[in-house]
C-alpha cells in the first residue's frame, strides 16, 4: 500500500507539472500609456489615459537664492492626476515636469 501511495503522489506531481507547462500564463498588465505632464504657477502635473498601473509627477525646483530640490507627487491610478508644487513662491519649476510609472 505504501508503494502505491508514493506512485500516486509522483503521478500527480507529474501531471501538475505538465499542466503548468502547457497552460498559458496570465495576461501581463499593460504599463500606463498616453502619459502627459504640464506645469502651472510652480506646480507640476502628470496623468496617463491608458493601460494599467500608476503614475507620479516629478519636478525640479530652483529658489531665487540658487537652492535646488526635487519633489515627487503621489502615485495615482491611470485616469487620475498626480500633482506637486515647489516649496513657495520664491521657487520656480525648472525645466518642465516629468513622470514615473509603475505597474
């Protein structure tokens, strides 16, 4: 009886392995597409119109004293807008915003 149990388990593992090799993998998710950025009064914006995943806006700000900082908005789903602003009105956004996607 013991040998029969071992053989049954080996056969089951073999069948599962064969099924995994033959069955198609799940469809991969499409990265965000149709992504655009724009800026208005020291705030950068990014949005994507297609695919799946998330997008975030990234901006480079320069102060009137020459200080620099990089700021990132939150990751948001496709179809929503990520926004982030420079620290204050004495800072300007240089050059244009860009975006980062994930998923």
